[in-house]
């Protein structure tokens, strides 16, 4: 059977990426596919891209990859965000920028009779949040095709990133799998009185799908696992001396907590979730 590793949301974290690739070698992974968001946040974006281009057979575009390689109209953007945009744009060279601009939105393949669709976040938009805080009715659209997907078929397995938290969900005889983030793992559900060991969150995460690639036989074995790998966070941070958002980046890497929790809380409100009851 074939072992396919799925990575996502590397965000310029070279130490985390190297740790994950080393772990894949130990586990005998056959292929590596990337769900995007190589860019933004960390300082080592070019180095991460070079490794991913070398190791990954498939790379799709994440929302940060699209944003930071686009020709943006800066006239309506405030000075602080212009500084952030220019810093991130300066982390990759022109050749890499052009390569990323032409990455596909999605990718599909069959594994043990199941149509597997890879997307960064959602079939319609690579920046749409659907995750483990949503109601069951929000999940089904992830399986549906759009004008941006490779085919017009309903997927059996959807593998998506974007939310930086690993999870899986089985509904309607289909699987949603999120490998979490290699380089910027967070957990949006946090409570000082309930939290476990934060090291369970701040490791690098990826997924492995196992089955027979290109097989249409639904009786073939199929499995998946979420893998968590520790890495040297302090070493990674030591290479981020030029990072204009260093403290925010450090908070996410060391504490596993998103830098803008108010944005998360607004998302809770939109879903009728009371953050005080979490």
C-alpha cells in the first residue's frame, strides 16, 4: 500500500518543516503533498519553499501564498499593514514568487476507491474558515465541487488545512481530514482551568493517508493518521531576529494560541458559541 503524507500551513517555520520531513523518512512515506500556506509569519519562507518544492509532488495554493504574491493596491491599506506586506513579500525571490502565482487551487486523486480532494480551506475560497467549531451542516459543502476544483464530482475524502488545528470528521459516509499546521499549530479552544499540556499543541502536525493510489476498488484498505512531531522552537525563533511581528509569532509558537483571539471570539459569536462557557 501507498503512504501519502499531507502537510499544510508551514508559514516559514524551517525547523518544524525539517522535523516533519525527517519523521516521514522514518515512517517510509512514499509521496508528500502540500496544502499551501508556505508563506507569511516566519522568517524562513524561501528556505521552506525550496525544501517543499524539492520534496513535494503536489503543491496547492494557500490564501497567504496568494495574498503575498499578488500585486496589491496599497492605497487603501494602512501603514502598519503595508510594512507587514512588504516584509513578507521580501522573504522570497522573484522566481519563487512567479512559481507560487501559478500553483493550482486544488488537486484530486483516487485512493482505495475513494475520490480524495485536496484544498487549502474550502472548495470555493482558500480563505474560508470551516473547522471543528462549526455545526454539522457546515461540513457537507466541503465535499462539493466548485468552479475552482479539478472535477465536478462530490469527494469521498476532503483534506484541508487553513485552521492550524488537526481534526477529522466522518459524515455521510465521507471523511474530512485536517492535518493541522506544520509551522504554526494553535488550538482555538483554550481555558486555563481545562487546558492540558500545551506541548501537545505546539508540536508540528501532519497527516498520513494509507491505501492503494489510483485504485477504484472501494474494498481496498484505507486508513489515515495525524502525526505530531516535536521540534526546537527556540532554535526557530533564534533565526527570526528580523521578524517585524516577532512577539506575535513567538506567542503562537510557544503558547499555541492565535495572535488575534478577538477575531476568534467574533467567529464564535457568529456561530452562537458563548466563549465564557467553553
